[in-house]
C-alpha cells in the first residue's frame, strides 16, 4: 500500500478519535484542578451515541491493523 494511502487512513483514525473525545468533552464535566473527566456526579450519556462513535473509532483501528498486518506479510514474502 502506498504511503499516502496509509497516511490517509491514519488521519481518518485521528478524526474518529477526535470526534469521540469531542462528544465526551461536551457531555462530561472536567475536574478544574486536574483537567480530567469528573465522573463524581454519575454523568449519564446517550448509550447509542457512545456506541456509534466508538464503533467508528474501532472500525478505523481494525482497518489500520489489517493494513499493517498485510504490509508485514508482504515484506516477509519478498
């Protein structure tokens, strides 16, 4: 696979990751002293939306894993 195509898939992964964290940032408060998510108030999230965003992220990660695996196999066969 060409380097540019691989970089495009990595950028897509970063976009999915950013989308997932944006959702969390919008719905979960942060602890002012640490900047970390503050779950003390038992924040409720839309489970369907969390699943949708995670599925996109996971799909892209699996796609990249397959690309890496195939690249390793191709190099070993040469």
